[in-house]
């Protein structure tokens, strides 16, 4: 629709930043002129919609911000598509605008003009008719029956499930049973742990999954790296949103679930998990500003803390006491909060339970006393204590695992071994020494993450250092410049600029981000001849290996799962063949063409 007064309109399928239920949200278009009267008329229009469609009352939220406003309201679970169109009409009508006659869905069998194309009375009449068509009373009846039995129900366009994991049953929405046809006695939920944060989510998720596996249970987890059941990847890709969570919770093998929950999924759709034992927020750092009206750290902290809405009444919210934003925005009780920090005293000062370091050991402090989980330097994930960000991840996972009922000796056993093998935490602080070259492969994707990785690298650097650098496209140029500044401050000898391909381009043309980073690095004092551009991540890694000499340190920052897997396969091959620095480096699997473009 040309000239729309909004830039995004979406369904909210679970508890979200604005309210605890389902509904619709839209973001006004940048530069749209509106005032208090406009917003009041929008509210009045939502009330008119509810009356016309016989929807119950609920929250109506206006969140004004630096570039406009987010307008959200609660609506029935089975009529969310029409709720989005109603929201769009309400804004059009509040502004005194009419939509053009562009069809709502030009590819539909019978495309129709947008509701806001019509006058108010006709718009409301059509909305009511469409809402009746969309309504799925059988879905609501089963959801309500599940809740009456104390069971979770998960609904999407195609299926409804009751119970979770080994205690779940799934039906297509086109063939739902009557409530008395559901095998209620055999359905149940499973223990769930939810993890979010700016950095460290996936490592924390994997740690928790390993701890659950160590208790003899089959753990499933969703993450930015894919879907995993019992330690095996069943789907590759970014599954840190609702689709990944639902898929894990519906898998009949899963006895306990760990769900990575990213900012994007929280804002686009809301939470899937209900009655979680634990929700973890690892940290909050500058990233993704400008999307969905999130412009600063205070905004981002509020988004991350949405995961508290996933908790059971007696669940534990695990927060970072070293993070000023989380300390500032921590919700009042309930929920019960557990704090972690680098220094146990800082965590303990905020209450129990707490976890942190004292005398070089990790301690878990509870009402029952202090538990020593071992020397930090002996835990492989910490790289001898140098990886401080992984100390934080370990502390958060320890609190979460204890709250989930995992015994302290089991937690300590996993911490003593997890990370010793590169397969434990693929793509996160993996280490090799090949042919005299030290290699760190990591996901560091924002300034704070890169800064933490470079702290580890400083302790390993013996001679020259090089790294691969790229970024997802949905960031501001200032974000790229901040990443470049952190990289340049480490004084590397060479940086290969790359794309993060596939869906990570996110509106940018291939090569755009690399050129912005290159310009910023030159401005930060790096010579142009030290900044080759190789847009394919795997080919960039190959080029770095071909450049390396004995004693060099390579930081391979890889993000696209398929390209990372190709590099992992290449490193395994070089290790098997006894490759030495200076020897030819074969092409990574599936790669072709020149290794460098500039």
C-alpha cells in the first residue's frame, strides 16, 4: 500500500513488551506527523472495533519514542490477522486518511482493497464479517480446556498442541477434537528454561542443555544455531524465535527444554513459553537500535526483561548484577530473582540465590549455604580464566540449573568438562593450533562481544594477528563504525571484510557493510592494504589461513551457519592432514571462485 502511515504491522501471539496476552502492534512510519488528538482518536477507533466485532476489553498501549509511536492492543488469539488490519484502519481513520485501492494481498485468489480504503461504517462492517470468517472457536475451546486442566497449549496457523515434549499431542487446526476427545491423563508439560540477552545466549543455552542431559533426560533446545534434540542438530538456521520454541516443545522425544529467545522474536511475536522454571537475561549491550521503536539501552532492557512473563509463579529470574541496565530495570518481586556477577560479593549483595567468583573458585550461594563448583581456571570455557564473558555465562547457567533442580555435583561435573572439545560449543570460542598457527573461531557480532573476544586474544597473541569482520545488514552505519573502532583498537595486522550472507543481509546489497566497515577502519588508522574484502565467509577464512605464518593468531568471526560449517570441515581436514603454515589451503566445501575481491 503506497504511502502507508505505518512501516510495520504485526500479530502478537504471546506475552510481549506491551501486555501479557495476544494482539496486534504497528509502528508508525518515520516522519509521520501526529499529536495527542491523533492518538486519542486511534484509541477511540480501537474501542469502536471491539464493539463492532464483539471483542472483550483489554490493554490499549501507546508507546511514543524517538521516531514515532508503537500502537498495540489486545485481541482474541483466533482473530489476529483481522486485528492487524483493524489496527491499520484505526490509524488511517485517526489521521483522516484513506488507503489507496491496493489489494491487501495481491497474490490471493480474490484480492480485495484494504479496509482503510472504505468509509468508517463500511470498514467496520467488513471487519466484523472478516472476523467471523477468521474465528476458530474450536481452537479457543481446546485452549481453554487445556488451561482448565493446568496444561499449556501452543497454537499456530497450522497446528495446536497440548502438553509438551514427551507429554504432548499435536493436532492440525483443520481436524481438532472435541475437548472430551483429548487424552488428558497422558498429557503434561516439561521443565522449561528461557534464555535471552545481547551476548552469551547460545553458550548459556548449550551449557544448560548439557546439564539437563547429564541428569539422564533428553534435552531439546532452540537457538540462533538451529534446533537440537539430545545433543544432535535436527535443523540448521536461526531458530531463536517462536517457531523454534514451538518445534522443540512439540517434539515427542524432549523431556526438558532450553529456549533461546532473541530480541527480534520478542518484539515481532512475543513469548511462546508458559510456566518456565527459569528465565535468564545474560546482559544488555548496544545493538539493534532503531527497530520497533527501540532506541537506547533502557528500551532494550525492557524488551529483554519481557522473558519474566514466561515464568511460573515460583520460577526464578536470573540477572547479571554487573549489568547496570538490568540492575536498574529489575522488576520488583515477584518474580524471585537470582543474581550472578564476576565477584560473588557483588551478586550476593542483591540477595540469594547468587553465583560468582571468590578466591578463584565459582561459588553458588543459597539459603542452605555456599557450594564450591571448582576452580574457574580449570573450567575449559574460561580459557584459563581469560574469557571473563564465559565466566558470566557459567555463573548464569549455574543459577538456572540449580533452580531447575539439577544437583550441584552434576553442575560442577559439566563445568569441569564442557568446552574441552570443540564440538561442545560450535562457533563459540573454539580453539585450534594448526601448523603453528593459533585459531579462535567465534560468533562475536557486536562491539561488546568483539571486545570480550579480543581480551582473550591478547593473552594468546605471540606475533601477528588477523581477523574476519562483518555485520548483519539491519544496523545503522554508526553501529558498524563502533564495531570497527573496537577492532582497530586491538591493532591487528590484517582484517578481512566479509558479508554475513543469506538472510543476514537484511535489506543491504552484498558488499555494502564490508565497504562501510572498511571506510571506518581506514578512518581509525588502519592502512588500506591491510583490509582485503572477501565477501564469502568461508573463502575469507581460507585466505586468512593462506596468509598465516607460524606464531600468528587468527580470529575467525563466522556467523552464517552453512559457511561456518564449511570452515569447521576445512579445519578438521587440515588437522587430519598435518597442514603446516605456508602450505596451500584447499577450498572450503561448496566454495569456488577467487578468494578476495579487493
